């Protein structure tokens, strides 16, 4: 499941905006009047309900995503499939090599090897 390019751009923009707000808070360019929000009970309740709803929606999305990933019976990734093919190729080469070694030990005698100067040891 790949995210679309538009979704990625929107997330980057949202993170950038939140980063700008945080930097503005730290540098005192502007401040959120928390005292006014706490003093006004209606604003406090609305903010609390809004935060709760956003947290619930986020938790639901995360739960749906995780359950989809866990319950989706996908196979191996292309990389894993390639690694499995390579493993079977290596096993086949080892088997062929062992067969060749077996034939060599049962086959004709090997000619003597020559040393660096061409003489036999």
C-alpha cells in the first residue's frame, strides 16, 4: 500500500505548518492565550471535545492500518522472493558441485600438478 504523492505533500505541508507554529511560540512571535481558554468554560469544553475526537479518529485509523497489515495474507516482497531464488540457486550449485566431486573421486586419476617452474613436485 503506497501513499499517493498528493497525500505525502499534504502531510509535509501540515508538518511544516505545525513546525512554524511551534517556532513562533518558542520565539514569542505570537502566543496562544491559554489563560483565556481556561477561564472560559465553554472554550475549554469545546477544545477538550475537539482534542478527544481527533485522538479517537487517529486511533481508529492506526487500528485499521495495523489490522490490515496483520491480517492481509501478502506473500514475500520482491526482494525476499529474489533472495529465496538465489538461495535455491546456491543450493543447486552446491548439489552439482558435490556430484562433480563424487564423480572425480570415482573417475580417472588426476594428472599431477606442476609447480611454479613447470616441474612436478
